[in-house]
């Protein structure tokens, strides 16, 4: 199995070190270029130890991650996005050495190594730039095939007592209904290989429209990312894929106490800063009853139409929303 895996991986990589391009502009530190060259050399060297390869790749990803998260995203030099993508590639390949050597290295073997490698590739796809003709996408595809995965495969669920909650328009957390998604890593709708990992919850069939009318949105952000208190005109299934989020919900009947903006454009958004309210200006807000929860990976929160909700990421987070009628 390990030999077949490495044969498939080798088929998507340049055949030798000389064919593996690593050229960057002067915006990339020479020390970083040297480290990447060392990662490339060890990739093709026989007997190169996994822990050394993993350490070098981790240094690349850590430094480039800091570059990506300094200042605004539009000001990030694309060369550093390329560096991050290469770092993720070298790290994923180092992790997969654990499969080849029976799990004796730092990255371990088996499903653990597969999961870590796919997650690393996903982060490279999300935050990095395309390198080597989309090698990260192709590596994910190889791993899904090797692990016996079938992208986009769905399990049919039979809605039961939860349907009562939907009819009563009450929020409810549904556990385990996305556990069949091919990989518990952050997907990105602009990347076809990762879009295949998103399956529309079968509970959406309780609506009046077909799947073509379901709106899907993906949310990726660092800890502390906040969505102000607001309401939406459609039902929403909020699926938590990576990280966790604190969520507070208010019934539509409490709208007056939530002080919506008077402007028609922002009338669905509250003026109140939920976790630091100005109680003198918004005196009735503390009297509004609410529900709260922490949404964790694998959980799906049903948010009924027009229910007010406030969301704050507790850590690096990836979620997917499904709006339906």
C-alpha cells in the first residue's frame, strides 16, 4: 500500500531535483530560499529522515504564515504566498513518510498522517498561491483515491423529531450530520477539489425549493472574527468544519430590544455591540432573552429565518452556510 501511494505521489512531482523549480523575487529572504532548496534536496535524497524534513518544512510554513498575516491581505506579496504553498507541499510529503515507514516518524502513519497531510494541503490551497501546476490539488486527489475516498458521496438521512423543531422555527444543533463529508478540512468554494467535499444537508429537502435554489457560502477567518448581530430572510444551516465559534441567538419577537439600524439597507443588523453593549444608549438590550452555544467541528446549527444571531470565532475557523426556504 505504501509503495503504491509513493508511486502515485511521484507521478505528480517533477522527476528529479533539477526539474523542480524554486525561483523567487528579491522580496523573499535568501535564508528562506536556502531553506526551501534544502527541503527540495531532502525530498529527492535517499535515506533522508522524516523528522528533519518535517522540521524544515514547519519552519517554512511558520515564517511564511507570519508574512501572510501581517498587514492587510491585499498588501501580502504573492511571492510569500508561493513560499507558503511550497512549505505546505514539503510538510505534507514529510508527514506521508510516516505511512511509508510504518508510522515510526514524528508525523505518525495511517489515517492520522493522511488527515494531517490533507489538512496541510487545504491550508496551502486557501492561503497560498498555485505552484507546480496545481500540485496541492493533485496531491489531495491522490490521497483521497489511496484512502478509498469518494469525493461528494452522501449519506441519506431520515429527518425525524428534528422536523418538529423546523416547523416550530426553533434553533437546534444537529450533531454528526456532516461526519460523512470526505475530509474534515476547510473547503474553499473557488477550488473544485475542495468544493466536492461539501455536501448539502439532507434536511434542506424539508424546504419548498430544489437544490439549485440553496445558497452556499463559506467562512474562513482567524480567532476573534465577529459577525455582528443580524438576521437573514431564509433558514440557515451553519456547518462548522474547522475550529469553534461562540453563537448567541435572539427570537424575532425581541427585535425592538435589539435596536436595528433605521436605514433600510441595514435594518437587518443591530446597532448593539453584543459583548460590550452601551446600556445607556440601548437600555432594553440587557432584558432581551437569548440562547447561546459553542459550535464545534462536526456540528450544524439550524438558524430559523429572521432569528437574530451573533457569531465570534474562538480559534482559526472554517464554516459553511446553507440558506434555504
